[in-house]
């Protein structure tokens, strides 16, 4: 995998090969010592604690330069003729060329292509190689530049990256398979298992009015397991029929920024499979957990390696997935049980791009591991263009053991039992015909995406705002909004009546 520590010799070799004017760079580094990752992360944390967000463009050149050097010298530039001009147009193409020409002159390269790494086709985002500090200063002061960000700076240490890759169940990757406690589900015809949490939200009763038929739900996550046949060739089975499952991949598993070798569509984490299962798993006679919208179409994207959007290719992967889904007229609901502790410009642009095309983007409010307990509601869930969801314990408004809450939360889902077991929500496992438990704001998000599909299936001509308003009206606290739990738990039956 790419997230392994390179030897110091290889890193030094990479940096020495990437410079165009070694003497210029050395002079700058001698003037001011680079900040360490710990020092940069301290700046990030202080901003998050004080303002609830962190933006690179609000930092001084030295901080950005240090982060850039820790991230292979790759700089993301958001450009446009105004701060809100994020969609590509003929005018923005000219601005892009002008920005590249500026970078070329400051970087002292022979052509613009020497600096350009990637240019998005849908949004005004450009990735370039920057090796001179003066380039950052010029870009920060350029009115055509909306923001700049060190594209490949990783907030997490190598130990934390490994932990979030290995964590299972509620907050990360996992290939577990378990025997479900019989108290955590009940069986309905023709032989499907209804998770306890579905009954808590009256989802089975809502099936008398809608099963999500005609609606397409997209899950942007770690992909879909090729081994779980009930999410592949048996997706149409039993009471689930006439629907489609499509799989795409926008994630590049490589250290090299210039690589376009996409890693494929298959889940190599387990998280994406679980989320797709919660939202759309079939209702059949195989004694396996059913999904909320068991007749909805499914589109999955392998856009990240695991649940935290952290490295360059993950940021690109999410952005590419969202803009592609924004361009699809059939997709109504986008479920994102992933996130970052602070905003990412290109992902923010992509969320707005999809939102402007009528998509309902449902995002996880945040699930903690041992190194993320200080976060509030995470990005992109805190964006006004998303519907933020978190998890609560059964029968209470007490957040789940690892869930985040805050004023940005819109809805909650009961996903942690209080019957002495603390079990989470039954889902299909990564492996064929097997089951597992998942929890956190992740499963809450996918459940809410399924409920939105039920409402849209009942009312196919409705707009996003009409569906969202029905969700609000069907929740516990409406017309008020709780300071930590939003409108609360949705009554799915009430939502489709």
C-alpha cells in the first residue's frame, strides 16, 4: 500500500530530483527553518478549536511552504473570476492558462506542462508542482486565485494512518463476520432479517408505501466487495427486482501524484460494502440483513482507501466522484460516510457542484477513534450543502460512544443498543453470505440515505428541498432544531405517508 513509510534516502532523492533551481530553494530554506508536521498540526488544531475550521489560504507563506515540502511539493489552486466561481467555463479556461503561465515564470521552467499535474474538467481546480517559495506569495496575492492548498499534506502520522486503516466496525475498515444476536433482528417474508434499528425508525411500516423503486442512491466510499454476491449478481433477488448496481473507481493507490492508474472498483476496506448494504441490500429468503431501500438502484464509487479523506489521491478521488454524480440525471441521493477534520477546497467545490444539480448529499457528522476525540462535526458534514447525520443510542438522545454532535447536525439514527450488548446495526459482511455489525455516524448516514430514497420513491416528482422538508417534518424535534441532534430521529412511516 502507498501509506507506508519511505526510507529517508528515497525521500531525499525524490526531493532532489523535483527542483528546478536548487540554489534558490536552498537559500529560502536557510532563511527560515521548515515547520515540522507536529508544528503544522498544532496550527491546524488551534484553528479548529477556535473557529471550527482550518483554511490553508488564511495561513502565512511559511506555514504553507512547510506543508508543501512535507507533501511532495504538490499545490492545489482553486481559481476563478470570483470567490464563488468554481464551475468550469470558457472564461475560467483562460484564467487557468494565465495561472499556469504565472507559475511557469516563477518556477523558471521551460513550459507550462512542466508544472501542471492535473486539471479538473468540471470545476476550477488545478494541481501544480511548486518548488519556489515566491510562487506561493504571488498566488496568495493574485485576485484570480480563490485558494491554494498543499495537496498531498497528510494530517495524520504514519501510526495514525495504520490505525485508521486497521480499525474495524464503527469507524473504519474491517472484514469481520459474526453470528448475529437473535435479539438484534426479526425475520420478515420471504426470509430477510430486519435490523432492530429499522424498527426503531418504523422503516418496515414505510415499505407499505415505498421501497425506493425508481430512485438511484450513490455511495461514495471505499468501493463494493466483489465477494458479497448479494450486492452484485444477486442484487435482484426475492422481493428486490428490476434495479441496477453500477460500480466505479476514482481512487489511485500510488505514492506518485502524476499517476492516473485507478485502483478499480472493488472494496479493499469493507466500509463501503457495509454502507451500500445498509442503504440497498436485497430483501430475499436467505436470512440476511435487508437494506432500507431494497428496491433502489445503487451506484458505488471506490474514491478513498479508508474513512478519512487525507492524502492527495483520496481528495481527487472524492472530487471526481462527486462531479461525475452531479452530471448524472438519475442519481438523487449521495451517501458519504467519510470525511476530514477540516475543509478541502476541491472537495468543497465538488460538493457544491453536485448540490447545484439537485443532489441530496448526506454526510457523516463524525466518528471518533482514539486520535480523533477532539473533533467537532467533520467536513463535509458541516457544509450547508450537505445533510449531516450522527448516531444515538437506542431509545435515548445520548450520542453513541464514538459519535460527534453539534449545531451542524440535521438528523440522528438509533444505531447502538442499550440491551446489555451495545451491539450496532446488522449488515452484510464483506464476505459472501456473511453478516456483521457496524455503527457510528457512518451507518447513521447510510440509513438516512435509504430513508430519503423511500420518500423520493413515493414522490418521484419532488425536488430535493421537498424531500428534505418531509424528512424534517417527520423527525422528533420539528419544527425546532436541537443544538446537538438537529431535528432528531426520523419516523420513516410518517415521512412516506
